[in-house]
C-alpha cells in the first residue's frame, strides 16, 4: 500500500484478529524503516485465543491483498487455558517520489563524507 492506504491496512489486521474472536491485548504500530523503494512497517501484537483461532488469524493475514509477515513469534499457554501469541507483524508500503528523492539525497550526503 502507499502512505494513504496504510491506515486501512492496519484496520484490516486488527479486524482479522477480532473476527476470529481473539482478544487484542496489544496492537502497536512501530516506526517505519525505509529501504530502497519501500518502507517496512512493524506492528507489535499480543493476541489471546484458542489454537484454532490463532491459526485462522494467520491464514486470514495470508489472504489479505497486501503482504503481511509474522516475525519473532512467541506462543505460550496461559492459566486460563488459552494461548498468548506475541509477534511482530510487518507490512510494507511504497515510498512516494518525494520520499525516495529525500532518501537518495541522504545517501548521497553520506557518500560525500567518506
């Protein structure tokens, strides 16, 4: 997605968790990490639910129209007999022309200081 579509993407991820009946304890978008022509957007998630609901959620993420990866997955059982999934979901967005131009200027500035 581009910058304008990122809000909708975040909503889609949150809705996917809620649609599976997962309790969303933490949904925290992090700072973007710019790359050559895209930015990586991490989202820290803590979700609580059944094994099948968590599995369904991961399948729902795979079917989203945009790429979403799950990283640093940690799943533990809690005292209530459900599972707690702690992970960082990452999605990606294209940099617009202005952002790419600024990034090229910054790289050129670093190269000139050597």
